[in-house]
C-alpha cells in the first residue's frame, strides 16, 4: 500500500508540474504583442493541449481558461489549467481517494 501511495503521489506531482508549465506556456502565447484577440483563446488552448499531450495527458481531460489574452499593454494575461487526477490503485483500496485530486496550474504574464 505504501509503495502504491508513493508511486501515485509521484505521478500526481509530475502531472501538477506539467500543468504549471503548460499554463506558463499558454500565458506566454496570450501575452505576445500583436496577437489577434479573436483567435487568442483558441491558440492558448491549442498550445496547452500540445504541451499536456506530450506528457501523456489527454487534451480532453484538461480545462483551459484564459483571461485578458491580447489585452492592452501593461495589463496581465492569465491562463489557468485544471485537471482531475484519479488515483488508479489507491481509489480502489481507500474510499477517501475515490474522488481523486483536483490539480491546477495558473500563470500570469504582462501583455506586451
């Protein structure tokens, strides 16, 4: 049980790190000078989905929310990536882990 707990918490930590990096990359895209406000959210979602897919997370499993993408210079663009991590083994052994763990990565960057 301890071995599975260590492994699954390690996987959860890795997923959290991926979400943090994906949100940072999305915020970078959202804050670039000259981006198109009409397509900015779609571009942010696409880059986040590419980033999480490379780490083994399905694109449909994450929720991407963007605020103030391609905003006025000096304002902040915010990207938040949410993911519901399920413990494959612990959720079957311990009822407290059945609901999983809500992971989130969020980044803020100043619009250029």
